[in-house]
C-alpha cells in the first residue's frame, strides 16, 4: 500500500513539474516574457501543487494518503464536470450562439465545417480553387533559403468563416487581393500593408477595407499588400520588395493592436526576415519571381493537405482537445471572474526601429507614411490593458509619424461590439470594415 501511495505521489508531483516547465517554455521562451501576466495563474497552480508534493514528503503515510485522495478526487471531479458541461443541452459554445443568431437573421444554417473540410469539399466543385496562404505560413521554417511574401497569383482563393459563411477573394498577378488592373496604373494613390484585417479576413470582395476604399475614393487607385499573420517586419519587407516598382503617393500601415508586437517577436527569429531588418539593401527580387512563389505556395498547401486526417472528424478532435484542457470549465470561470487582461506585450526597441525604417523607406520613395491604429474586440468586451495604446501614441509623436486613429472612432461609436461578427470576438464584420474605410476616407478628405 505504501508503495502505491509513493507512486501516486510521484505521479502528481511529476505532472505538476511538467505543467510548470511547459508554462515556463510558453511564457519565457516562446513568448519571451512578453505576455507573462497571462500565464501567472498557471504558474501559481503548478507551483502550489509542487509545494504540496514537497510538503507531503514529510507527512505520515496516513496523512499522505488523505492528501493524495483529495487531489485525485479534485482531479477527476474537474474532468467529470467538463464532460457533464459538454453533454449538457444548456451549455452553449460561441459557435452555437453564432449559429442561432445567424439562422434568426438569415434563415440559413451557419457553416460549421472546419476550414480544411470545407476547402476539400468546395475544391471538388471547383478544381482550380486555392486556399489562402501567405508569408506567415513559413515563419517557423528556419532552414529555407526562399521566403514568399505573397500568395498564389491569379487565383480564386478560399479563406475563412466568422460571419456564417466561408469567404473567397481573387488575387492579382503578384498574389495579393486586388483587381489585377491596379498594377497597370502609373501612380498608386494609396498602398496598404498589414495583417488579416488589411487583407479583409472573412468577408467577400468588395467588403474588405481596400474594396470599400475603391468605392469611396472612386477614381483613386488602391493597392492592398496585406496578408493574414503579417507582423510589422513582414509588412516592412513586403514594402521593400514591391514599393520600388510603383510610384506611390500614400503608404498606410494598418496596425492591429492585439498581436502585432507578438508577431514581431516571432518574425525576428526568422533568418530571412532578419536580413530585411539588418541589411537595407537585401532583396529576394520577388517582383520578378512570381512563378517560383506560386510553385512554393502550391507545394506548401499540398503538404498541409497530406497531413489532414480525413478519416476522423475534426469536430471530435477539437472537442477532445478542448476537454483535455478543461476548456469549458475555464471559460465559465473566466466569464464569472472577469478582470483586466494583460495580453499585449510592451513596445520594444525593435518596433521603434521598424517604424523608423517604414518612415525612411516612404521618404526615399517620395511617399507619405501613415500609421493606422486598429482596435481589438477585447477593448470593448473586457477591461483592457491600455498601456500599448499610450506607448504607441507616444512613440508615433516622438518619431513624428502621421496617425489615423481608428480606435478613437470605435470608442465614439454607440455600440463598438456591433462592428465584430455577432458582437463576439473576431475580425471586423461588414459594418466594421465599412466603418474603418469611411474613417480613413474622411481623414484624407477633411
């Protein structure tokens, strides 16, 4: 009996130690301490269990047995509760809530297929259909000697679903989301760089920002070089490759406050992107290598599809993974005890350097440079760490960079949440993209 107690004691002690080391890895190595506050509860839990394990070493066997019995009971009770919540008809996931709202508004069913499942099914109908792929998909491939900074050219592209349906868009000759004729114009009035908000995630054309701007500006030329997952360094690198090819009046860097700085941390680990950061003359000559870009991207997609297990339901995989992490219990607790969420890392010297490089590159090409500040849903759902906003504005003032403040416009809106899908977390919805575009238009027409 004593040997069983000692083995169980060692088991729980080992699990706690593994949790602690994993939390340490995610917080201090993967995120480089940038969002440490997010991981603090997990630090406390794992350290507390390790402490109990250490204290129990000095307990009598009977007390040790009682402690282990309590821990085992708590452990299995949590997972039993998670299963009960999962099968409960009263528990609604965010997807369930969206489905109900979507059906009430449109009379149609929300498309609940996973992205890969939907893509494979839609590709049967249209064999030429491509799936969205961009530079971020290569960010962790550290041994490649070629990094595409755009998608597949001249393709009808399958994207994402946050509004009840999967969205699609057409790419131009260089793999960006534009009407191809924009590249034939001698002068580009407005060039946009940024991440998925710039690309126009989860809405069809022309409901993205660049599409709306074309309708608002009428005769002005708009070129969108944004892509999902692009952080500041990728956006700057894209400008380095494609800006010199055109005369551009105004450059707009659309900065989404929630993840840009974390993206930059990851981008600086990529050896090719690091060359753009350190060497202002470095270039991959991507403007003339589109055929190679297309082949690389197509091969990447094919490799990802091969990894997709069609024999097992993606929904079941997701539910199992969520249950393993006690997703539903944590979600309920989070909603009960809402508090300030510090999920945004502070500005770094590298970010300031990137902004200086943006400004210098624009000036070297006789272009005006504008920083467009885009707010996250979390700002209007929970109390939000506002430090990133103040830090960024102070930095822009220091560097004398023009600001288009969309965050202030959202703050003045009667219901900012209505600018997001079903008033829940995500990218902007049709109204949100339209609202952002209108504010940019008004900025240049006041």
